[in-house]
C-alpha cells in the first residue's frame, strides 16, 4: 500500500508545474506529508523521491537540514507549540514561559506530552516581537501569552 | 520634510476594514501604478526606481534599481524574481504586518518589479511561521488571477506573470539570498560562493533578482508619485562621501523589548533612536533607563545609552561601531538587564542558526556560546573576554573567512557588547556570580 495519501500525491503533482526542476517540490512535499501524518516516514521519503526522480538520500539530505521535519521515531503530537526565546521575547519573559511549560508538562523542548496532545518546541525569533513573549501553535501566532493562556489554547 | 508633517505611506491603509481585500485596495487607488508601469518601457520603470534612490529594506541596503540593471541585457530564456519573505532577524516583524494588513500593496510592487526585470515567474519565499500571511497572500493572489492582474495578458498589456508562494521550514539562513535560492530549489539552504551573483546565475541557474517584501511595498508609490517625491523623505547623500548612496524614503521601524509601547512605526529615514523610543514607543518601561539598544536586528550589535542620538539611516549606526541599519528593528534593553545574559542570548541564536557550512562560523558561534554559558555559571575567566573578541574578529565575510554574512552578524553583538560594556563583563566574571536568568541549557 502507498504511504502517501491521494491528497499528498495530488499536492505534489500540482506543484510540479510551478518549478523548472522537480527537486524544487521537495519542501512542499515534505510539508504536506508531515501535516497529514505528523512525521515523514522512511517509506514516505522513498515515495517522494520516486515522484521527484531523486534518490531518497537527496530528500533526506534536505529534510535533515531543517529542524522542522520529524522522522517516524519521533512524531509530533496533535498540536505543536513553539515558544520564542530570542532577544525581544527573552527580555519580556520568553525563557521563563518556556521553563514554566516544561515544568507543568514534565517534558523538555522537542518532546511530546505523554497523552500525545502537545509537542513543545523552542523557537528562535517568530517575528511577533511587538507581542513578546509570543508563541506559534502549528502555524498561527499568538502574542503576549502567559503559561495559563498556552494551557487553555492547546489543552483546553 | 519634517517628521511632524509626515503621513504614513506604507502603513496608510492599516486598520481599515478589509484592508487585505482587492476591492478595498482598488478603492484607495490600488493597481493604478501597475497600469502606469505597464504603459511604460520596462527600462523606464528601472530608471524611475534607480532615480528614487530606493535601497533594499532587507538589511544590506543595496540600491534596488541598480541591482535590477545587473541582469544580463541579451538573455534568452527565463529570468526569476524571488521575494524574500523569510523575515527572521530577531526584533523584525514589518513584513508580517505589511502582508497581513495590505497584501496587495506588496503584490502590486512584485508585478511592477517583475515587469521591470522581464520576469514571467516570481517566487514568494515566505517563512513557515507566517501561516496567517500565507493564507492572506493565497487569497489575494487568487483575487488577482480573477481580475486580470496576474496570469496571461495582465490588464490587456500582453505581459504575462505567475506568482508562486513557497513556504520555508524554519531556518534563519534562508533569508540570505543564495541560501533562499538553494532552499527554493529543494536543497539544504547552504549559501553559495559569489560570484557568480544571482543576477547572472541564481535560481535554477538562471538570472535572478532577490528583493525584500518592504522594498516591494515601496515600488507602487514610487511609480505613482515619482522619484523626486520619494527623495523628499529621508537623509540626502553625504556630499563629502562619494560612496554614500543616501537614505531616502519612508522606513518601517520595529520597536520591541523594554519599552511601554512596542510596535511598528513608519517614519522618514533618519529618526534618532532616542526620539523613536521616547516619542513613538512610550519611553523605556517601568520608569527605567535604557542601557543598550539594538539599531536593526541583533546582527547589527549594540548602541550604548550615550549613542542614542544616532540617526537610524543607512550610515548612522555604522558611525557608532554597529554593523549598519540592518532591518531597522530597534530592541531596547533596560538598565536592570545583564549584558552577559543579552550577549549569551544573541550568541546562542547564531549558534542555533549557523548552517554549519563554514568552519569559522560553525565553531565560532558554538564556542562563543559555550564560553558565555560558562561565565553565566560563575566559572568565567578574565581571559575569556579577549578570547570572545578574538573570535569576533575572525569570523565572517569582513575578515574573509566565511561564505555569507551570518557570522558577521554573530560577531558584531560580541564586539560591541564587549567594547562598550567591558567593565560590566569584568565585574561579572570577578564576582563569580551565576546568572539569575532562566534558560534551559540542555535543550537543543
């Protein structure tokens, strides 16, 4: 059975016409697979490579460069929460917020809660320094957040 | 033009209902500049942009019109325009606000710039974290296709253009123009050795221009109102310095850190940091004083309190030992904050974001972070200070040891923090105290 969903295959095929090289579809392909399955499995890497006429090593080379993508040994929880720790957020309590969430949830940045609901990540500048400390849930920014806000939003 | 008479240009439509919709943009005169540009020759458009003195807003401040003229004249086959929306420099958020609130202003600039550079395919590289921007842009681009503003025969002119959105994957280095190109091509974002410059051999080995989002937002206004109008704002060229290209036009200043009102302010180039903080950001918070201020994203280094009357134009920050204006992202640090903690934070950022390609950068950023961590644990040695200074003068494109400028960005916070606050570092090390700031040293 195919590891890539019909939707993922369609997204990849739709992107092929946008670039003069098939390799350029690597990031869009990795994004759609991770969005659907919470990771990019070895089988998915092989199938993406086949669609883009590349070797799996080339896909893995790109995948492993960006800390963003997860392998099947280390999949994401249902929600992915990024807490910013760069200077503007650090000056307004970003580091303390991250430490507080680690303590409350009993995990370190990069890990997922035991119930599989939340993966906590540390982020470098999220581009919302006017609302420090800020966080990103999946790909939506929230400004001026407290640990209670985060709990409410992601574990409700 | 004085700052008091100034009316926002790029932010003029902020806060209007449906400011992100095509109908609202058109009601305010949107896409008239495009119609005007399409009635001109592409070289005439370049000449207007060149004459305006517009310099790139992404950090390096390279003259935009001049960059366009570097494309080979007699080229056959595609030319690409890449829009750098990978805004990741700590303190910087103007692209986010511009895109979320007024995407068509940016997109109109892209179509005009594509026409000027004879591009028929433009790639908008957007950092992944800007999910809302992505959705806003996607809708705006759909509206454009439905209204003959993109696709074949734009506004009946015979000119064709497609814009494709391309999402990044959370890597700062993709903001470096050749790192962006490598990432767009589906590879690790390792910056390329230049030459060849992108204008000769860029994306997909074709002639390519990479421009910043705020730069694009300036273009429709320059076409509408002319180069002379643009030059009424900002700081003119220094007649005694033939290499100074001036600092013309409006600029978006991002203010963050220890101020009462962090936010985005648009002003003519050249306002001082002090005026920006006191008049436009409600002053330093909690009645405190500023100890240090970052003039344009942490890569630029620090200004001391005494240097706050420096004008924030392209030339100003350099006169007080900073790297430049950068992204004009002003980060204010109050006098209760330890510069050791601040510098540690900056060094850790660059260690995390170094792509690892050049040894001086990979090792220099990692070891400087480790040394500062040791100082923060109370185990620093006075000789560490000079080791940090030595690292800072050995990494980067200025000493000539790296391919791209990331390491220069790592070096300048070190140089300026230590040169301007050396006594504080010495006192901290001699006291043997530990940092009170919470950080998760073990993470990543």
